[in-house]
C-alpha cells in the first residue's frame, strides 16, 4: 500500500478499476432485446442492395413481423465504398442509388427503424472504410441520415488497439450526435465484453460468428448452434435490460438446419433474452420459417421485461433442462435433446427454483397444449435436436 492511502481509500481505488457487472448503458434504449432483420446471413456482400432492403421492409410491414415486434432493418457490411475530400463516408452508388438518407426515410415510412454497419478498425471485414479516426464524423453523419441502430465490427484493428477504449469512443460519438441510436458491439467475444461492455453498448457479441449448422466448424471458423449454447451458459448473469449478451444473428430459414433444429435455435435465443435479428429472405420465406419467427408466445419469452438470461439447470448427457425466470414469477423452461434419437426429458420443480410441493399450470409454447394442476415435475418426449418449450406458473 502506498503511503498516504488508507485501507478504505485503497479499497475504493481498487473497486474503481473493476468492471461494473450488470450495469447498463444509460441511453434509454433496448430495454428489451432488439428485434429486426440484418442483411448479412442471407445476402452477405454481393447480394446487398437497395432493392433487397426496400422489399424486405415492405414484407416486414405487411407479413406480421412488424406487429410481432421486429422493428429494425439493418444493412450490414458493403454499403460503403470510400470517403470524400472532407472525410465523409460515401455509400455505394450502384448498390444504393437513392442514397442512405432516402433509404432510411423509406424504412421509417413503413413504421420501422433503420440500422447500419461500421467497423472499429481502419477497414471493415470486407475491406470497406472503417470508422477509426472518423468516429464523431461518422456518428454525426449517421444521425443526419436518420440511423436508429449501429453495429460496429472488430476487423482490421491497429496493433495494440484496446477494445473497451475503442468502443467507448464510439459510444461517446453516438451520444454526441443528438439522436437516440442503439449501439451493437461486434467484437466476437474476443475480449470478454460481458466484463466491460455493459455501460458501453446496448448489446455485444459474446461468441464467434454463427454458422448455419447444428454442430459444426466451417473452414472460415465460427460456431454451430450447440457450440453457442455452451458459450452463452456461463455468462448468463451479465445480461439484462439495456445491455444484452448477443449470440449472433438468426439463421432460421437459411436451409442449413432442419425445421426442428431451426425451432430449437429460435427457442434457445428467446430463452437467452437474445437480440432477435432475422437473417433470411423474409420476402420468400417458407410457411414453416414464418411459423417459427412469428410465434408470439416464444417471442414474449425473449421480450419478458425482467430481462433475465436463461441458463442450464440440469444435464444428463445429451439431455438438458434450461430455465429462465419471468417477470410474473413464472418460469420459461426448455427441455433440450442434443442427441440423435428421441428421448423423454424431465424437469423437476426443484431444478427451476420451486418447491416440489407446488401445483402449477404448464403451457407448451409450440403446441399450445396447457396442463393445470401439474405437481413436482414436468416431462415430455423430445425429438432429436429438438425442444419442448413451456411456461410453468404456480
């Protein structure tokens, strides 16, 4: 201990350097997990253009998505090409001939909100201009265009660049822009953002990029759904209203998984209180995909105002029980079968924080079946790679 600093003062100094676990960015936004659509998983760089984005907004405004809570239309990497002589970011005139401000205005006219992508480094992951050195300039430009949501990636950073400082700088730039803008940190969990990002961003990627697969590693890296489940479980306590762990965008409807696996994927993201950013072609999505994405009971679990992230409470090989406390005192429970064959899975009341003696009403959120007077436990036959998702209310 240095001379002149007493024990109490030293304790305050030490505490000042600790992360504010559970604290939230005080911008009044994202009190429930953001919901919307992002262009990347389906269209990536080559397929992104103004026509796709406008048609997506049209579809979301008319197919039930807006009413279900999907509010944001977010364009990802490859909308920008260069900077002008004053350093202002320039949109790709071939992809977006009307300009970004006009596109934002069109999306707003549909009753939706507009989001955009940038990068904390000198260039984006696709080699377009990043925001390094232009943070306040870009934030002002986005605000002037009518942007409501910014996703900032972590590619092409400078040697020794510090994640917390870099994202804090952009947070300050957004705050100075004068427009309320949701801030999505996308540094892939590389620097354990759950330890520091609560006061910095409204959401932060907690994992590597998702891949459209159940359990796989693609050559370029990234995680399948079940790998993400295991990464999300230990960090459940860091998430809450205004500051969310983000397991990445949804792959539901993109064809890499079965309908059963897509349903499990969506159920688990809802249990996580995860941002629900759809990443498929919503103009031409199948009946099965639409039924998954528009399940209002499952969406209500994601949007529950308590904002607690669900966690694994029981594991027996490939059979798991996950639970999430709800604002009304009930529980959302997922019986998850990671195995190759159907199996019966049981959740005991004591697994989910209730006394064994209580009687409860159990409602299956995918079938709509409701059972009253259930005592002690609930069990269901669960298909391979599937779930039974229920609410349990005493």
